[in-house]
């Protein structure tokens, strides 16, 4: 790993919303609207955070038409180890426990209704979860 790669990785992990998003992705793939709901942020902010995580090779994307889904990218050993460390270190934190409860509710929500709630966010095709 180069110094530049290391700097990009550390920058990606230096924001609490990005760390929360990483931990939320630990067992699943989430679409933008689900991340927006969890983090309570605008689509542009979530997209910027996810772009930084993708640049650091911590997440990968899957597109279905215009819609983007995110999941962890554990193909890079160092990044996967850091993600595992973040999860193990924070799994009992109040914020992460609260997020886990919110994710359960978000995943049980009707995806179309959730996306419709997000003021014009184009994130999930009808019928996909």
C-alpha cells in the first residue's frame, strides 16, 4: 500500500457517518434511500460519503438502471481488516446499537414508500429490495 492509498483510507474512516454506513453494510447490501434514512442525510451528502468510501476501496456498488446499491468490498485485505476492526470496536456503542435497530425497521419498510419519502431521490426500482 502506498502512502497515498493509506491517506485515502484514513480519510474515509475519519467521518462518523462513513463509519456508521460501513457498519450498516456489514451483513447486507443497501440502496441509497436506505442509507439516507439511516443517516438522516440528503442524497447528495450520502452520495459524497459513499464516493469517498468507494475511492478507499471499502465499498463497492451495483447498479440497476439509475439505482445504486452499496455493499462492503472485502477484496482488499487491508481494507477488509480495517472494516472488521471498526465493527468489532464499535459494535457495542450506543450509536451503532441504535443504528442496528433503525436498520431493522428500514429493511422492513416498503422500499417504494421509503424512496418516495426521500423527496425525489431516485434510488430503487419498483419491486427491488
